[in-house]
């Protein structure tokens, strides 16, 4: 730093050869006396030691010499004033650099130090150099603090006895700001502490020393240009800035306590992908920070991040957060799905195991299992190569025996499946750009309360979020956006799924899901699904739709509230049961569907909004509440909103319990189910038996199992208008479809009855 060079400042006084009219015997201020024509001063053009110099006879106790020109005084500018002097004859004086610190109006600056250290002349003819540094800062080495000065008049003083003659060489003023450069700058350079930066020499010790110095002085650490090899885990306790970059062996961590963010790690390793990996590694090992901030940066990844491999951990149970950025997959072969076919045997006695698996070593853990009798979203959670077995995330419903299975291992931007347990990991405000070439997140095999907030999943190829075991326990997915890579495809042709779960207590809230094959396949139970909008339509007319949400456990014990179900439907199955025929367990139920909006358009008439699909015989509904919903069809005429998919088995309608469909609103739907359902029945001609049909309006076109209320509205009469005072009795489950009730009177009667009929037996 040199302001004389960079800003064109004029610092040097003119040589004495130019005349003495600009050299004052006073303070140098305008009007002060000069040495021009003074009897005690003369210019000497030739001297053995000086090319030209001023010869001065000391006649005053403090003989002043000041340049009348203005020397600028600027904050951050350090000036060294120097003079070479020798005694010629007479009394030997002392000499010192001196000057006048002036305000903008040439007034004296109060309290300014106006002279430097004094040096005595002890020998005639000996050249002595004196100097002093002027600045506005009180730093070591600054002799004359001129804080508040605008300019100054510099020179020297002769003190001591009078009568001596001295000769003075031209006075020099130079910018020495660079002397304080290290002190003035807010950083410490690792090279100043011995770092080599050749890519092979271990610079660990130099980095530690430089970091300690920076921390002690409250400054930051500068890693200047170079390739620095660091052979072990390095912790830097000061803010750090990277111009050069690091290389470290596997397992060696970089822990930046004061600069813990992605841009710094990317700069440290000169790589976005490696910077993200090393930042995540430090996040899981270093306790000073619980959050790794991407700082809004876009990160381009060439390959998946295996979080367990990156961190060297297989379990972790402390809250950690990744937030605030965009991670994008760059198209390479590393994202290719691995597909393996293999013969294996399944038995219900080991419902989570495939045995006798050929080429088992080639089947990656985390592969999705496909084959006859295999439910949706079932994964390999572990393998035993020597035993030729695979552990599965869920049982298979109809795969007993030996067959050939297909195993597909998707590739994920962030793969956590190597963790046996990973608890309380959170991802907040991150967009994942999958570009249709990879999936997004693969969860750990176990560990509760994985959390996603305010994230965007943009065009995942197969899955946005995969659970291969129980790492989804208590998972929270809030305010996220899921955008499909299959948006242009017909609904029935799509295969991508936003997420699946195997464990309990999942919360899906306020998410937007657009044009996947499915929003979620939900194993386990006790789920809360609230405020989501999932849209799975297409641009077809008379179109087919897939289910958007699948509950794969029969007694799901879940609530579905305040959602917008757009051109898709809810499907309730028991496909995660190795013995799917009912055998005394809880059957379909535990599901509350309340206050949702169901909308469909341009679909085939067989479309239904709520579908139950038994994968075995003997099942029934026991605890299904559907209330306060709006069901609407546009440019379509679905017959009814509900159905049982009987492609494998039907329900046992004689065992329905606690089924409530009430206070729903229907638009454009022919049959509008209700239970309890209240009917007003008119019998215009006298008859002993009144048959009251439900016209299919009981839920799932079920049986009329209960009449919970019967009121005669008005006066019942005989054919001859005699008043009937006797009451009829009720027969339920009448007609070929058992969806009628019969009122039987003691004698022929006509009139109007108000009857409440239920599809279940609540008692």
C-alpha cells in the first residue's frame, strides 16, 4: 500500500537547491519568516557527503527548519520524515525531526506531538540520520501522532547550545504505510507461518499456528494462493477466507468454527460437491454448530452423496440441520438406476425375508422389490450374502414359493440409508433439482423425527423421499413442493412417487404435489395428513386416474383433514400383509376423512374418490369417518364417490362397524352416500309390508344393517282411512343386495315414514 503511488500524493519537499524561500525558521505557516537571505543560513552546492545541502548556524535555543508547503495528513497514511545531518564546527547540538500539525485553516492541532526522538551530534563531520513517523494512529513506531490534522509543515529542530554550524541534506518524506500492512489488515496469512502450499508438504502445523495467531488477535485467517495438503483433522477457530485451496485424506475433517457455511467449504476445496461433502462431514462431527447453511448457493453434484460414507458414521442422535440453497444433479452415469433380477423364495413363516436369493451380492441394499404378489414400495433393508437372504421393509401379500424378482436401486442426491440410526436430522428451505435423472432423498434404516420444511423437490426421476425401513418414524414434511418429471404423461402412465413410509406417526402438512403417479404410499399408522394439495390429472378426456394416496395398512388410525384432492383418489389396502385373509386382526378402519375438497374433471364414469381394496377375504370396515367434505365432478359423471375394488376380494358387509358418512357436499355425482341416512318414505296404498330401498346411497353400496330411528310423519291410515295406532316392526338387510329394509304392519297401512338407516351396526 503506497498512497503516493496509488493516489498521486505529493509528499517530498523541494531540494534546498531550489531556493530557501519555502523553508521557514518558524512553524512554516503562511507569513512565517524564511531562511531566504538569512545571515545564519546558506546553500552549499558541493559537500563531500551531500550533493547539495543547507548550512545553518544555530542562534536560537530551538532552531526550527520547516517546509512551508503542505504535507497531507490522511487517516491510514504513515509518513516517515528523514534528514541526514553533520556538525561542522562550534558547539555540538542535538537534532530531531519536528513539524507543525495544522487544521484546514492552518491553526495548530491541540495536543499533537510535534517532535520526534532527539539525537546528539558528538563528532564533527560524522553524518547522522534522524527520522520520525507521522500518522493519525497511535501504533508502535509512530513518533508523532497528528490525529485530527489536515496537513502539516515538516522539518527538523536543532536544540542544545548555540553557536554550532551544521549541514543538512535535503529532507525526505516517504509513505511507509506498508510497514503496518499486517497490523492494519484484519487477516493473518498462513504463508507467514510457514505454509508451503505445494500440494504435498503437510501444512497442518503452519495452519494451526496461523489460526491461533488470528484468533488471539481477533483477526481472520487468509489462505493465500496455493494447494495446501492438510494431513489430519483441522479446526480453525478464526474466520477464514480461501484464495488457495486444500486437499485432505479421507477421514480428515475441516472444522471451521467461525466460517461454517457452504461457500467457505466450496472455496476451501475448490469444488462444490466436495465442499458440500466436507461441510456435512463437519456438521455431524463438530459440536459448535447444529446448522450447515448453504447461503442461498446453487450446488452442482456429479454423483450421489452417501451420508454415512461421507461422515464415517452409522448412527447419530443429535439435531443437525441443512438449510438454504439449491442442490442440482449434473447428468453423469453415476445417477443410473441399478437393476438386478434374481430368483428367491418367500414364506409367510419369515414374512420379512427372501431366502435362497441367487447372486445376492449383486443386489444393493435399498433396492425396490418387484414381482408377483409384491405390494407397492417394498425395499431391501439389509442383506446377508453368506446366508443368501434379503431382509424386506414390508411383507409380501401373495408371493409364497419361488419366483424371479426384479430389484431396482435408485440413485439419490442425498442417501442416508447407510445409517442404522439417524435421529433429528432436518432439511430446511433447500431446493433439489433432479432434472428427471435421479431421485432425491433416501432415509436411514432407523431413527425418528426426520424433518423437511419449505423444500422443493423438482422433477425427481423415481422418488422424492424413500424410506427403506423405519427411518421415517415420526417424520415431518411441512410446506414442501413436489414437482413431477412426468407432468406431460398420462396419469395412468406415470410411475414416480413423492414419498413412502413404513413406520408410524408421520405428519404431512401443507405440501403441494403436482402430477406424480402418487403422492404417498403409507405403511404404518397414526399419521396426520393435513392441508395438502395433490394434483395428479392430465390433459386427457374421459381419462383414467391413479390413486394419489395409499394407506397400505388396514387399521391405519390416521386423520386426513383439510386437503385438496385434485384429480386423484384415496386408496385403502392391506397389501403389507403376508396372510391377507382376515384372521381376527383389526380390519379396515381407524381412518378419519374430514373437511377436504375432492375435485375431478374429464374422467371415466367408474372413477371413485375413496376406494377400499382388500387383498384377502373376510375383511370389513370398522371405524371409517367421512364428514364435512366436498366432492365435485366437472365435465364428468362418476356414479358415486366410493367403491370397493373387488379384483382380489370383496368386503364382508355383514360386519361393518362405526362407519359414518355425513354432512358431505356432492356436486355432479349421481349417488350421494350417507350413513346414518335419513329417508322420507311415502306408502300411497295400504300394505302390510313397506319395502324401503336405499338406492345404493349407503356407503360402498353396503347393506342396510341398522334402522336407528323410525318416526311416522302424519297419521297412518288404513285403506278406508281408519287411524292405525299400532307400530310396525323392522326387517333389515332385505332385497337381493341386502340394501333395503322392510316395515311390517299388523294390517295394511298407508302413510309416510321417516327412517334412519345405517350401513353398519354401531352396537
